[in-house]
C-alpha cells in the first residue's frame, strides 16, 4: 500500500468541523477514491487494474468516495456484508474527478436548478450524481461536517474505467488491521492522511463549499504578507511553540490543508534567522518550528524549497533526528531527494554539521520509503 497514513488522534487536526468539504488524499495530478466490492469484482479489478467481468455492471450506478472514513462508515470497515468485504483504493486523475463534480447533478433539490421539475429531469437524465451526507466518526456518530460521494453509470462509468483510473490497490488487510485495533481499545491505529481538496470557484458555488478554511488570525497573517511582503514580529512569534499561543494551532490547520508559495518561503527564511540569532527575541525558534515551516514550504514541490530546507538544516541538524528525516525527504518526494543527496554528497558532508559520509550513504541506500510515509511523516504532525 502506497497511500500516506496518519494516526487517528491526529487526523482531525486542522480539518473543518462543519460545512461541505471534500476531504481526501492527492498524489501529484491524481486523487484517491474508495469503493467496496465482493471478492469476484475485487479480484478482477486488482488483476486487470480496471473493472469488468461477468459480475460487474456498467449500467448500475456505482459510488466513489474520496473520504476514507466515510467509506469505512458505509462498509463497516469491510464487515457490512459479502458485497462490501473488499476495500479498494482507486487512484484517478484529479482533472477527471473535477469533471465528474461538474457534470454531476445533486441528489437533493437545490435552487440552482430553478424549479424541482427541472432538477428532477436533470437528475433522471444524468449519468453522474452528487450526494452530500453527514460525515461520521469511527464510532458511527454523525458530525456537522458533510462528506461527498459521486455516483456514476453508463458512459460516465465507462470513461472512469478506461480513461480516468491510474491504479487500483486492495487495502482490505490494512482496514481489518485498524478495525482490530479499534475493537481492542488500542488508540494507536492509522487512517489515511487527508486534507481539504481544493476545487475551482464554480464548484465551490455549486456545492456551497466555503472559499477557504482559515481563522481571523490566519487571514490577518495572509493579508499582512500580501500587503507588505512581511509578517510583523508579534504575529510571527505567535507561531513559535515556546510562545504557547492558540494561534499556532490555527496556523497549523492552515498549513496542513493549503499551500502559499511566497508566504511559506518568507516564514521559513524568518525562522532560519531566528534560529541563528537566539538573542533577537525572547522566544526561541525550536527545531519543531523549523519543521513546521519546512513542511509548509515543502508543499510547493520545487527545488527552490529543497535548497531552503537544506539551509534550515545548516542551522540545526541531528543525523538521526526524526525531524531531519522528515525535512530531508518530504520537500520533493522520496526518489528525487535520494538523487539530490547522491549528487550533492560532498557538499552536504562539508556544510551540514552532523551530516557524515555514512549518513549520506544511509539516506541514499537504506532509507525506506514506507518508513518515511508511514512513520516519520505522520509522526511530524504530533510535534506540530
């Protein structure tokens, strides 16, 4: 399984608690959606990396769900019945996902259709349906937040199957493992690491999705930077752990769900200055702070940000620290970063304190991708 996971008690950190939001996990230009099937359909899908066979019908509406926990609620963690005993994670193009949302007709009447007759006519003639329902927690209790699922059939389902799907993987074992932990009272179980999926303005209007999820303080930070290309010292210091202000948690929520290229680079550069000169403020910039700002910049997925993260490590680096494992590998992804370290080994050894030759060799030859995404990446949010 190559999806990113996070311990459940950190899942809700930074997520909205009410309103219509699409939660999910993207990878590059793709997004993961989930479905539950019986053994025959699931076996065919895994073997052929698409749906088909005598047990699968393209005339029947099938529902895809981007939210992992919504899928768990609907399937009772693969235990509901034999037709939902296998959970599949389907990687599809995000462009195709937005196309389905655009084409889809809401299953409940909305004034955007004019009158109910027009809405019902559109619904009956559409191959794509959009349904919003209350999201649920792991106990099955309703939340104020609402989750989306997309129903597709006929030509839309054919296109989904033949053009939009990039991979299909069976995650049933993972699901059963986590369910067993839940049933035994073990709080240290994992779910998919999800954040708000941004959609275009037309879809936000269509589904009454709030434009952004950010608090007045986060709005203030963003507005201040947009106007002055800087953040005041008092506001920046509210983001530091040692200051122990509630605004930090608000900002972490924003960081988890959104990216802001210029602001993220400015904040990381400022954090580096603070770390180098601990006398410039009464509040110390801790390595956890560097990690948060590095993570924010890393979401830009640009080599500029990898260089900036490496600069952050020049002022604070511990060879075997989990923070540094996260900071090294997350900015551009696993393989690209391994290649970077291999090509710049001498520079890193000479310029990064604690980065010995054997450290470079370890990261190049032995550092495990699954360990990065399952352990280090998810653990980082606890320190936030």
